[in-house]
C-alpha cells in the first residue's frame, strides 16, 4: 500500500512521539509498504529511513517545539492541514496514518478525498490537556473529548500503544477496531561492556561506584524531581551511588541542576543533554540500575521495553503508566513517592540475586510484548482494516478508470 503518515511533531527528534512515529515508519517499510511522511517544517532529518519526507510550508515562527499541547502547536497543525490538502491534490494514497491529533486532520481530509485513515493513538487527548496543565477549563477538556471521539469513530483502525490507551479508545467509541502495538524502540546497534565502560570513563565513574541511569525526556511529566528527592536516601545505604540523567535541553538541565544543589547531591548527579538514539545502548550498558519515576498518564514511556532488553534491573513507580506493561516478574515496582523510589533503587543496587531474577524475567516479558509474529499480525490487521475500508481497491478502480481504452486493430 501507499501510505501517507502525518506526524504533528518536530520530526525527527529522539524522544516520545517523534521516536514512536519513526519506528512505526520503519516497521511499515519492513512490511513492504511505501511510506511518505508529512510533518512540521522543523526537526532533524530521520536517520536511515527510506521514506520521502515532506514538511509543512508556512511561517512556523519557531525552530523547536516543547513537548505537550500548546497554542503554538495549534498554529502548526493549521499549516500541516494546509500542506496535507496540497499533498493529496498532487498524489493518491491508499491510506492516511495519523499520529495523535493529526487524526482530526486525517478525518477531514480523508472525507474530502475518500481515503481511509488509521489513528495511532499515543494517549487520551483530554487527559493530555489536564496532565500537561494546558487547561483546566471544562469546556476545553470537553472539546478535546469530542475531538477524540470523532477521531476514533472515523478511523478504520486505532493503533493503541498500551492496554490503557486501548480502553480509552473504546470508551470514546465502543465499536472502535483497536489494535494494541506497544512502542518498542529497538536500538540500532547492540552494545557491550566496552561501550558501557567508555561512558563510565567519560564521566569519571569508578568501577566501585553504582550507577543509576535514566534516559528520555526531561519534561515535568517524567517526575525527575521525585527521582532527585529519592537520591539522598539511596546514598545513606549506598554511599558510592551516582545518578546519570540523559536526554534534556539546557533550560531543563539548569532547573534539575539547581534542585540537585538544593538537595546537596550535585556531586553525585550527572546531567547530560539528549543524545542520538544510536548511543543510548551504551548508556544502558553503563548502568547498574535503570529507573523510570513517572507517576502520571496512561501512555507507557517508549524506553520501557528498551530497558527490559538491556539486561539491567529496572525500577519504576507502581502506577498505571508502568504496571500495564511491567510486572514484578521483570521490575521492582515502587510506591509513587521519593521514599518508595529510594527503597526500590537501594534494593536493586544491593541484592544481586534479585537483580539476576529480574533480568531473567525481563527476557520472558519482552518475548511476549515484542514477539515478531505478533507484531507482524498486528500490521496485517491494520492492512486488512484499510482494505475493508476500500483504500487500495478504490485506488485500483481510479487507475483503471483513467487508463486509456485498448487500441482496436
């Protein structure tokens, strides 16, 4: 099939939704589909992606975009919709594949051009409005609840990244055709102990020091302040512990650095800017423990499955954002507060037998969540949904309608 992916993000960026959209594109290409991508006029070139990239035209008034909903994003979506109409006037596609709120753009454009669309649902739109503190207005939340219902209802298939997101889709429209497909950001290069040793040497982390690593976004929703508050308690039991946070921008680094100084742990905390995804495996290899402190939301962090694949014990808060994918078989799930996180980290750092059992459990859980045959079946179901909605058949009929009649002799 010929697919036009609509990504309402600064694409590419090695975080969150842009990273999810990147790996979805890779998997669709691996399934044999042709993929074009339409996105904002800002972002980096996607590495090693064999797809045509089209950027929205018009004054973006910015070179970067913070995560989460914003007034600026509404304007960028207007530009994206205008470019979408222009793209569909130039070329025909079997299906539109829309991420997040771009499903509304796909619903409108799909109705005009009679093209089915797939809604890749990363979270619940009204929940994002409150979680990101965009607005507490009941009317604004109700508006986005309506938008979500319209998007889910009109989609030929909804791709949900977790069981909780699938429940949100069915709450919006009970008859929705939901396909669960967890985000698995497969690291492009396997890493070994030498790569991890190089990371530790770069930051002067001694062989005797225990290293706690977090990778990913530094936005407030990730609760990194909670993690920092846990570290003084960890240091009481494990004085040689260090914390390495990878993935922030300079304003976020400055804020967390100030928090670490206030807590008196600045010498034990290392803050590093966002790194290319190809380097993340080395950071995971450098760790003794991996951590995810987030407490809000229903969309599991994309890094979770990469964490499980690293062979390192994982500590995460026992909240819906984590425990819909993680179990006590593969991770230490803690109370969602600083004390609970500290106790979990201390346990992971001081109980090697438990750490070994968790890494074994991680392999079993990962085999279930990332089974290639199951992922192939999910993509086949997506293709079947598009066919049932008339996508490829309609393009074939249009092509035959415009084909010149055979010459008679």
